[in-house]
C-alpha cells in the first residue's frame, strides 16, 4: 500500500467513488493485493454501493414520484442526478433536496413530475423536522398593544409553502390510495399548498389566496401588524378571517413562538417561503 498520508488516501478514494467512469488505475495502489478478490473488483464494490445507497435514499423519499414514473424512468433520472449531485452530508435524510428542481429541468414537458417530487420532499422534510415548542394560545393573551405592534411569529421547522400549476394534488391522492392517477393537466389557475407536521403526521392543504398572502409574509419574518395592513390593502374582504386563521395555525402546531423584539424574530432556517 502507498505510504501517502491518510487524508490524501481518503481524497483519492473519494474522487474515485464519485467519478462515474469507475476507472480504477489511479487508486489500485491504495489496496493490498494479497486478498482473494481482485483489487479492481473490490474497488468496484464501493463504487456501485455508493450509488445504490443514494438510489435507495431517493426511492424512499420520493416514493410516489417513483411509482408515477415507473422503475426504469425513475432509475434513469436518479442515476443522472446522483452523478450531478453527490451527497454532502453524513445524514442521508438530507439527500435529494434539489431532486425536484432537477426533475423539473430534466422533464420540462411533464411539469407535474417536478411538482410531485416537490410534494414528496416537503412531506418528508416536515415529517423529519426537529421537534420544536408549540405556541399556546394563552401566550397571545398576555401581549400588550405595543407588543402586537412589533410581534412576529416564529414558525416550526418543516413549515413550507409550494405552488402547483398542474393537477399534481389529484395525482398524489390517487397514488396515495394506490389508484390509477388522472392524466396530467394544467390548472386554469395555480394553487398554493401549506406543508407542516402535527405530532407525528406530516400534512398539506391548499390555501385561499388571501391566507397564502398572509402566511407568506409571516413565514418570511414580516411583523404581524404589517402583514395585517398589507392584507387589508390587497384582500380587504379577508380581514375578518385573520382571527380564525390564527386559531387554526395554533391548533395545527404551525407556530413555535411569538417574538416582540428584533433580536429573536428570525424564523428557523428550515422554514420555507414559497417553494417550487
């Protein structure tokens, strides 16, 4: 075996594993040749296993996208993605974050595929998000008028919004029920869905444009009073809905805390504004 240091050895082995060509010449000297299996065959095991593991991770997270595309097409797209997007985290739960964007770019004639993958990812992300305290309704009753003027809500990790331009929601529901999905079709008007987790159940629901407007501002860190003023300007008919919305968000465990000072208003870095 070469007498190069450990870091250099690891870098050469990593470069080999990530290289799609499976060319072993540059790393053969790293292995002892006294074992029964040939050195190039032993190296190929690592080369194939790395890709197989990432392929398994994608299949687990994007299960409905896999079912929709079928084994062959999903396998081809996954293989292309793995070569273009190597894993940068020791935790496989993080792998595949950019797969929906990859599919959208790879299959522009089938926009529902990227949208379906977006749903798969956001439901996965919500389910696996770290636990966080949930804001209780009685905490809001303790806020003064001055507090409400600068109050901002901190949303729980995994809360996200995503826009859909196709009948992707209907496709997802059919796949979830193990039914034949309807033919893909463009919607006359795009819809926005909210994704979150309550307890151990990740969920989603479509939003009225006014609620979407309000939530998008609040998730982005906008103050509650400012968001209410903006809503009144753009959706004056929805003013009476703000209270029921807030109660619903609390009941669904969307909000982690209310902050009344600038130093504590940053939303979680895993929160999403509009994704898609």
